[in-house]
C-alpha cells in the first residue's frame, strides 16, 4: 500500500512537471504550428484550405499567453519571428539545391538565411496584433475592428516584403488559394493582397468566434453574431463575384489547348555561350513534339528565363531564334525572358 502511494505520488509529480512544461511551451508550439500550417498551404503539399486557419495558433499564442511577462511586446515579436522562421525556412527549402549546383556550403542553408530577414515581417505583425486584442469577445464591432486592423497590417507586411531591399514577395498568403478559381477572380482588381486580406481577416474571426460562443454559453446571454455573419457574407460575395466573372467565358468561349515545354536546361549551362545552340535545339525539338498533337495546341509556353539572352534585344541570338521559330509555326508562343534596362536585369 505504501509503495502504491509512493508510485502515485511520483506519477503525480511527473504529471505536474509535464503540465508545467506544456503551459510554458504551448505559445511557442502555437507559433511553430502556424509556421507549419502556412507551409502546408504551398507546394509540395498544396493544402490550400488551411490558409483560413493557419494564423490562428499564432494569434492565440499572442493573445492568451505571457500575462506575467515583463516585456509582452518583445514576447509577441519573438513568437511571430519563430513562426516566420519555420514558414520561410520550410517553404523555400528547395533553394538549398543551389548548394549542390554551385558547390557552396552556405547555399545549402539559403532558405534559413533568408528566413532570418523575412521572419521579421511575421514578427512585426504579431507584435501589432498584441495591441489590438479585443477587451471582450462578445461584441461584434470589437471583433470586426480587430480583424480589420490585423488584415490591414498583414497585407501591409506582404506589400512591404515585395519591394523592400529589392523585394522578396513570394508565397503571399493569398497565393494559397491559387486552385480556387472562383475565389481568386477578385485579384483582377486587388491583386494577391486582396486575397491575403480576406484570409487574414477570416483567421481573426476564426479565433474570436469560438471564444465568443464559450463566453455566451457561460453567461447564457446570446447576442447576434454580426462579426461571423459579415465574414461569411464576404466570402460568399467573393465566390459569387468570381462565378459571375468567369461564367461568360466558360459558356461562350471555346477551350484553349495549352502545351508547356520544360527543357530542363542545367543552371550552369543556361547562360553559358558554349551551350547556346544546345539550348535552342532542346526547345525546338520538344516544341515540335508538342505541336504534333491532334488538334495542335493553341498556345505554347516556355518557362521563365528560357532563353540564354534577352529576347527583346534584336541583336541577340535568342531574338533571332524565337522570331524564326514563331514564323515557322501557327501557334502563339509565350515565354519568360531576361530584360535589360540601363545595363541592369
């Protein structure tokens, strides 16, 4: 009996320590979870719907931890920074392939090196949302105001990231919706930041709504949820607008057959003059194969920076190759190319 009591006491002691550790670590685990959820929205995972809840663990960590912290603003900065480190390191991990290409040890860690800077954008966003936490979650206008400010701050950080220090705007949160064609039609007017605004707004409402329901269940005082209702109406309006914009083209236009050509030219050969002829031959051969389809494609697509030199330069070999190839075929051609202005790319 005494042994059983001792074992129970030891088990309770360990359980108490585990709970204490979890209480200490959960905000940081929440920040890591947000970084991981954001990563899962993009290739190779492409679980785009996660974007609607990806920021909620970070928001919860900022709003509901660190009450006794001496510097809560610094804690919020660090929580956002951790989320940013996880997201940018993971989502740009493919950049490590440059380390093998150029035989550089530092390039293997390029995504982490980039995240050291890019994570600051996440950090400043989480720092700001620490100041806009609603005093009570049972008031619709407070929740809507918090969502509006947080969404504005999010698109501001994405916009800033796109041009500051020459810009690195890849993988804005709205890009996660790339497969949802009805939802993304509004980008015609707002760009990707419009989609990011909607997603960030919805994330805040996804945090405030369960808290509001819990608070109302305890007090047995239910009130109209205009914050959730307006958010859902906004999503429906985006879908309806997208369907309205896309429907005429779906009903009145014929399908467009597209062929994409990927020559897989090694990076070290692409801009080496010794391999120019080989690059041209790869694109010619693969494009001719694509054009043999019956019926042939209406549009032929070559990748970004496909040609060894600027195509718009009429003195370049690439210009002559592309114009000759286009003249010999009856298919429209779209390609990416280097471009020079005042001697700069």
